[in-house]
C-alpha cells in the first residue's frame, strides 16, 4: 500500500528536494504552498501524514493544524518550521501535532521520523468516524459499559467510544489511551508509553507525552466521560472511573 503524504510548504527550495526525497522512499507526495488549500486537501483526500510549515502566506500553520484536527483528521501531523523555541514546540503539540522538527534539519533524521509516524498512524475515512461499535458488530473492550459514561476501546478498529459516540482521537492519542485502558486501574509507566507510542526513533522531548495526555483529558471531559486519566507523580498514568459522575 502506497502511503499518501501532504507537504505544506511555500518555499520551493525546501519543498521540491523534500518531495523528491520522499518520493524516492516510496511515498506518494502532494504539495500545497498555502494553508487554505491544505485544509481542503486534508478534508477530501485524507493523507496518512501532513508535513506542515508554520510560516505560510495566507494562514499561520498553527491555525491550519488546529482547524485540520477540529475537522476530525486522525492522521499524523509533523510540523517543520524555523520556529525552534520550546514554547513554539509546546504550542504546536498542543494544537494537535504529533511531531515537531526545526529548520534547518537533517534529511536522514526527517525520514526516520516519517517512518516512525507512518508505523503509528492509519488514515481514517470520514464516513467511518460516526459508526457505533454495535453497528459494526466488532469486539470492544467494555462495549456494554460505554453507555454509562465509561470509555470503551476497540483496538482492532482503533476507535474509542463514550455513551455510544466516538471520540475524535489522533493516532498518538489513541495509542496512549489504548495502553492505559488495557489495564484499568494499573499504573502505566512513562517509559512504557514513550517506548510503545513514540518508539526508539523518537528524538524529541518527553513533554509531548504530557501534551498528548492533556488533550486526551480534555476530550474525555468534553464527552462527559467518567473515566479519568490520573497522574502518578514520578511514575506514569492510570485510568480510573468515578461512577458518581455518570
């Protein structure tokens, strides 16, 4: 299966060599030079991975990332930008990016990160986002309990449900949630989460784990889920239920 990458970069000097390099790796690459066309592309063609510059001529790349995530895009997003300060990285991860790489960058490292993201990400078709676990007849952990407000995770379909509605999760968010949910009540260490979700090809800060967990907590709260991700300081995270909120 050929993986489809959307490259959003207005600088020809960066975009054209990068398209050639990614194509040599076997990817199908399409390039957009502005934010609005990139948003439309993500809606209609659902790439596996978006490589996104922040300094675009029409819309700031952070806003592009936020809008694409709000539009239920569940593939991977890598920000590629000259803004390399830690605060820029945190904001980028907070609006939905899975990885953040500063310019200038090494091609070998970028390709390694792309491979890692591809292993962890699967494109999700829009028409499949609202399917319920019951309609699919799949096996869902806690399927009977998702309607009382607890989280139900279908690992084979890579879907999570609360009260019969699917949570819109990115690939990394789903992987973190699935690991924590697989052993409810037990602590999952930060090291295990980093090793399994970001693996040995991850070159960045572990703060990306905290940002991902923060986004998960917001989504669970918005869905009125009684399952909570609790921090065990210095160790990791565990999933708890507060059924009094049901």
